């Protein structure tokens, strides 16, 4: 439904849809017919970024390398399009035109205005700026004027960029530079000049940056070396000063010795306990008399044994202090053999009494006492040696803290040095494989490009047509006005009895409508008959029909007179009363000489109103009055009742509902009410209040008549 409505709207606006594109096409043709032919030249630059054979010695990750290459290409493309690059080309172009007899472009009016002195000055300024790679200062009045000269010739940065196209060829190693102009020589010169200027600028920039980076890393590398060497020398001097050779090895050796001595000490203590227990057991086997005898007998014999034991004790101390030197071990073993011999020989000298059976016990006791003495002497020596080793171990702790501090500093310094060294080596390597830009394809004067004139003309027509369609669609989408009866019925929820087309009242002749068979008259007559039929059904025997509207000038008069003629056509006697005091259009249209005011005031009678014709008109003088101001309600009812007895249909046009009580006073005296609504209007907030009032009338309000409807085919009529 909505699509059909939109198509109908397009049909109504078909002349606009056709006319505007045609006008646009004609206008575009005259605008583009004098456009000059264009020529395109292109230059190609090889970067070496995507050529991995040049960088095979540089370590890289494939994914990160690809991302880095894309970033480098983006930087190159942006660098080519810098203002500095285009300024250099602009200077070359204007210098050529100022010095050559065959300029690239026809001199502009501004350039022709320059005298010889001004041209010479301009040439000097442009040449100086080109040599120094500087831009024009627009703050300077003189240079601002020279910039205007560039603009007039189309050599400024903006003009060149409009026709310049710089891009990377797919994922290749090449950058393409294209320029379009009205001269093939100019196009070739611009792309070649821009290529040359960019290669010189970028190569110099990369070379200088590489040298600066290498020098900086070299200075940092030397600083890190000095810092690392200082820490290493400090550690070396500290070890020499404190006689520390290898702290870790010394600590391990001391710890091993301490553990060994602790083990030997534990063994000696166990031996002492076991020997002491054995001696006690032997002593318990002797009574006091035997022990006294033995001790007195052995006093002299043991002197040599004691001397030997002292020698063994001394050698045992030396053996421990020497960290168990084998030489002392041999001496101890030799003296132990001598001691054993002395003990055995002493047994032969004993004077034995009847207690001789205990000789073996005496010999065992003597051996155990020797072993006990040796064990006690060994423990004393072991304790002394352990004390000495512990003191020596404790002396290593302060050295350990200092040495660890030095070693930590050396480790950090060495890591920093190695890191900087790697960067230095990487930079040095990359400096040998710098981006070497080169022009692999020189720009040549290009061929004339196919004309775009017809394309522009056709495109203008298509775009203008699309624009018109879009505008009309927007207007259609935003349009909330009522065009057909169904829309009026949907938005008001009230029935629509019919609709009438738009007709000019100046050409309206009701006699011709019913007597002539033209297409317009036939259509109007058909719609009027349909409306009469719907109203007749709703009247249901009632005779007084009121006509009102939401706003003035919506066509109540046309409908009233049209209905009067429609009813007269079926031999109905009709009275048309002009009750619109604000705008008595019926009275002025029919030139009525009979007035409602006279009837209500009994100045005329019913006999005066009646005539032999089927249609009678009762006009009004109008003015700022209302119905009840002319007469009281009882009189009005009586007069209307009398009229109903003499006429089949009484049609009364009232004022619009916007006039408040003037129309509502008439509604109280009528049988049925019809509201006229003019097409192509919206229902505003205030109109909606009047619609709600009509709904409150219930059966008295029988429906709408949509008036001034456009010429629409297959428009549905009848009650909606």
C-alpha cells in the first residue's frame, strides 16, 4: 500500500523527475565541453624493503618483519607526500617557467603582471628556497605574494596533490607515483622531479640517522666498558689486599676440614668412654691389697713407658696440625711399636706373688691406659684445631659480602655491556644494508587519457535523478497529511461517506454538470451520486443535514450546493440555508434575497421561501452574530419544524468548528451532521480536539466527506 502511494506520488511529480535530470545533463555538458585533455605519467621506486636477499645477515622474525615492512612502507608513502617534497617540485616548476621560452603552462595573469625586476627577484627567492630546502613563509608579505603566483599557475602544494597519486603496488617492493595534467611533458617532469627529490632527501636522512645512532651506541659502549672494568679491578685489588684467592673453594675446603675433625672428635670421645669402662671393669677384679702391690711394683717400670707416651702425644699433635701428614703418621706408628715392646718387656720383670694368675689383666690394663692417654691427648688437639678452623672460617664472612657486592656489580655491568654491544653490532650491520631507494622506472610523457566528459554528463543525469528520488522519498516518508478516504478513516476512527475531486469554483456550473457528458463532469457526478447515496442511508428519514468543517474554507459551500443539485436530480425539494455567519459564501454565490434573520424575526413567511423550483436558498446577512442571538431556541425549533413539513431535505452550512459556539449552536437543532475535510492536510493537536468532539456526538455525526482530492485513479469511494 505504501509502495503504491509512493509510486503514485512519483507519477504526479513525473515532470520534475524528468525535467531536473535533463536540465542537469544540459548544464553539465556546457560546463565540461571545454575541459582540456589529460595525460598521466608514472614513476616507479624500488625500496629494497621486501627484498629479503639484501637483509639475509640480519636476524629477524618473519611475522614481526612483515609488520615492520608494512610500517616502513607507510612511512615512505607519507614522507613522499610531505609538503617539503612538493615545495621542491613547485620551485622547480616555477623556475623552469621563469627561465624557459617554452613554459609548461600558459603564464597566468598574475605572472604576466610581473616586470623584469620582479621576475628576477622571484627567481632568486625560489632558487634560494630550493637550495636550502625551505618553505615559503606566508607571514612574509613578499613570500606570500610569491605563493599566490604559485597558486595562480597551479604549482602550489594543494594543486599538485589533487592530481598526484602515490601508492604501493600490492605487496611488492615498489612504490608507484602518478601525476595527471593537461601536458604530457609536465606530467613526466613532476613525477621524475618528485622521485629524485624524495630519494635524495630520504637517503640523506637515513644515512645521517644511522651515523648518529652508531656514534651514540659507541660512546655508550665505551662507558659501559669503563664501568665494568672499574668493578673488575676493584674486585682484583680487594682479593690481593685480603689474600683471598678463591673464596668459594676456600670455604668449601675449610668446611670439609671442620667436618672431618668433628667426626674424628666424636670417634675419640667414643673411644675414651669405651676405654674408661674397660679399665673400671679390670679395677673391679682386683682387691685393694693386690692393687697396692701392683702399683708399687710398676712405678719404676712405667717411667720409660710414660716417656714414650709423651713422645707419641707430641707427634699426634703435630700430625693433626699438619692436616694428617703421612710423615708424622709413620713416626707415630714407629713409637707405638716401641711402646708395645716396652709394655711386653715390663711384664717379664714383674715380681709375682701368688696373684700371678692375674698377670694378663695387668697387661691389658696397661695397654688400655696407654690408649686412654692417647685418646685424651687427641681430643685436646682436635678441639684446638677445630677452634682454629672456625676462626679462619669466620674471617671469610666479611670477605664474602664484599666480594658478592663486587661480583653483582660486575654481572650487571657485563650484561649492560653485552646488550649495548649487541645493539651496536646490529646497528653496524644494518648500516651496511640501509634502504637504498632507486628509480627503476622513469616517468615518460603519457598518452592522452580517454575523455571523461560523456561520463560526467551521464553521471550528472543519474545522480540528479537519484537525488530527486531521495528527496521525494524523504518528503513522502515525513508527509503525515491525508490524501485518500482510508487515511482519514484510519486517523480519526470515524466513517468517511465519500470524496469529491478538486474543481475550480470559477468554472463550476451545476447545470452543465448534470446536462453535459464530459469526462470531468462524469467523474464528479459519479462521486457526488455516491456521496448522496451514503448520506441518504445515514439520514434514515431525517431531513435536516448540517455541514461543518474543522477549519474555514474547506469546501462546505461546494458540497452544500452540489448535494442540493444531486437531491433535486431525484425530484427532492431541497432548501439550502446559509448558517455560516462568519463567511456567507452561499448567499454571495446564489445572490439570495431571502435571509434567515428575516424568517426568524417573522419579516418573511414560509410562503415567501417556497417556489416552483426544487432548490430554494435562504441566505444570511452574516456578521459577528450567532444563531441564538437572532432568536430563542423555541422559535428556531418551530421554524425548522415548519420547514421540514414543506421540504424533503434541508441542508444547512454552519461555521467551522474552530469558531467554537457558532457551529455548535446549529448542531443542537440539526438531525445529522457531516464534516468536510480538505485533502492534503494533517490533523494537528487542535484539530484532534474537534475530532474528539465529533466522536462525542455519537449517532448525530454520520461521517466525513473528503474534499479537493487530487486526480487519482481507482480511488475507493463510499463509506469507510
